[in-house]
């Protein structure tokens, strides 16, 4: 069975790792964060496509109009 650790316990466990293990963990975390950002961008892209198909997207070239749209 998997033991659940608190965040502070996890931080303490990481402190005990070797330098090489910490570097490997750092690389893994960077990869996981990149994957999460890609997934978020893809979801935003899909949502924008749906909005465009529904005619809900509005494009403006005037900065004041853009500011007004952002406040709505």
C-alpha cells in the first residue's frame, strides 16, 4: 500500500537524497510541468475553437476596445 506523505515530510525526504537523485528529480519535475503547460494550452486551444465555431470570439485591433472586452 502506498504511504501518503505530508508536503513537509516530502521536502525533508528530498533533502536526504543524493545530489544526483535531486538533479534527476529536478529534471522529472521540469518535464511534468512542461507536460501540464502543454495540456493547458491544448485545452485553451480547444475551448477557443469551440468559441469560434459558436461565433463567440471577437477580434479587435483597437486597444481601447480590447481593454473594454477584457473588463466585461
